């Protein structure tokens, strides 16, 4: 847990937030996920695959939003890339971070039940824009959370909207 998080919660450790970006099809969604993660206090973002997106912030043709480049240059934000999702998850686990999939599933815990769904340092992994989480992603998660929905429409939210809701709720929990 970072020093700033510890001091903000009065010395009581709750957890640090991380995001895993993998299996996201659309470049604008990746950019939005990066922005959202930073907005809710994420200082390290793990990337698995995503070969079509240029994460090299020092490259003139980088796909990283320009306002995030200074945070990457000064070390306030870190992007850690992996070729394969399994390597990413192994690294995340080696740091003592649990992986929470954001997926509508009977095993998922509603984010409203924070005492049950958030435990310590957590890396959230979102599903693909069209198909949700694939079998590999599902098999690599330690736990699952969901956003309860109350309307009669589709049960799916835009990937960035869903990430924003989950990351905001985790941040509230971590600061309580």
C-alpha cells in the first residue's frame, strides 16, 4: 500500500487499487480505461497482450493520452506490460494482489456489499466490450464483483462506465 493511502485512512490498511487491461477491442476504450484508472487513484496498470495499442509513452506515435505522459515520465504512473495474461496474473499474485473479475455471474458479489467483496490490494479485470470475460480470464480470477442493475434493459454497461463505477466504489471503501 502506498504511503499516501495509509495516511489518508488514518494508518489503517484497506487496499491499493490496480487495473488489468486485456482483451479490450477498441482503442478509445483503452484510453478511457487509462484515464478512469488514474482518476480513482490507480498508480500501476497492468497490460496483457493489447498489441495494437502503443503503450510507449516516449514514442511520438504513442496511443497514451498526452496528459498521462508526464505522470509516466515522473514515475507517478506505471504501466507494466506482459505478452500473455497468465504471466501478468502470476506477477500480480507475486505482489500479493488479488484479481477481481468484473462480471455478471452467480458467483459475483455486488459492489454494494463492500465488506464482502473488497479485501486488500486488488487488481480489477474488465471483460471485453462485446463478449465479456473469456474462459481464460474467468479461470484466472480470484473473485468476482458485479454492478447490480435495476432497470429492465440490457444487463451490459460500457466497459469504461463499468470500470468507473467499480473503481469509484473500491476507492470509497479503501478510504473509509
